[in-house]
C-alpha cells in the first residue's frame, strides 16, 4: 500500500513523510519542486510533481494510491471537493486531513467522501515562532500585539498522529484536537529562546493595526490578516486548553516547546 502526502515539504507534510517511512511504508510525496524536495525529504520517498490545488493534473500522482494525506492550504477551498472526488475514484480508501483552521469545503468533502477519514485540528504550530527569527537576529527583539497563552503543538506530533490514523484502524470519523503539553505566552516563549541562544531578547508590544499591516506586507489578504490577528487578540478556549490527544493516539507524550527550541535554536542566532 502506498500513501500520497500532499504539501510534502511543508511544516507538517515532511513529518508525515518521515513517520511513514520510519514505519516501513511506501510514500509518494507531492511537491511543486522535486529537485528541492530531494534536499528536504528522507531517502526512500517517491516524488511526484504537482500540487493538490490543481487536482485535474494529478492522475499520475494518484495512480496506485491507497491512502492520502491532505493539508488544507490557501486555494484548496475551491478545488477541495474535486481533489477528493478524483482521489476516491483513483482508489483511495483512507484520508487524513490537517484542517485550515475551520471546517471548509475541503474538510466537508472529505467527511462526505464515503471513505475512512480522520481530521486533525492542531492549534497554533510551534513553527510559527520562526517568524521571529529575523528580528531576533538583527535586533534582539520580538514585536507582538498580544501576550496571551497558546497550547502550541510540535509539527512532528501532527505528523505522528497522521501516520497512526493512516495506518491503524479505529480512527475513522474522528476529529482530533491537537495541542502541546503546555500553554505558553509569547513572553514565555521568548524566555525559552533567550536561554537557548544565550542572550537577552526584548519583547515590544505593538498595536493590533500594526500587526495586521505587518502580515499584509507578506502578501496576506486583509481579510486573512484580520482573522489571524483577531485570533491572537481573543484566542478560543480550545487553543489554550491542554489536550492529551497526541499521547492517546501515538502512545508517547507530546513534545514540549523546549524540545522545539533545542532543535531550532540555530535559526535565531
């Protein structure tokens, strides 16, 4: 049996690929840039060129696939149902999906597909911390509008849960909220980083509008920027409440933020 992993070089996709390969499974990685993927993904993975947001060009990538992992990204809302239809027609019988922050057309199509499916609903990714890297390296400062707690989850734990749901029975129709083992404020995360890199990092409060403008400057739409910064302004209770799903599903504790920092400290130095 072979699993197709979409977004295979992304924050979560690469961990799904690694987890499956470590279990001895056959993995086909869908990527826009196979040459770059060779430098990122472990050896033993089969590469397929393409993107899940262009499902009409995925006949070859879906050929012989039994299982599918999907990460909902921008642009999938319009074509998600078509991707699911083509996957099911090609013989896919089990799907895992990392939601896009809300249940949209892609998530709904997967739930209505008639095949086994599991939806993963991670709260904030620990890798979001990497957006601070430039300002920390250049100025030793982090600028954020709010200092509220978030139960961040390690991307590798998302990959581990996805692998279990893809390979083992008993997860069909399940919706898994995924968090780390602690809820940390941005200042607390900064303190972890300061200790890891051996120098003080300042924390400067900016306005809500400044945060929206900063995000829009990266190419994000006004609506999406308002949504993201609004989430930080009033995070839902589920995003600050510790959930033991990672440990229940995988049999091992969720990774801590300190663990993530140890792996990624070089990015801030």
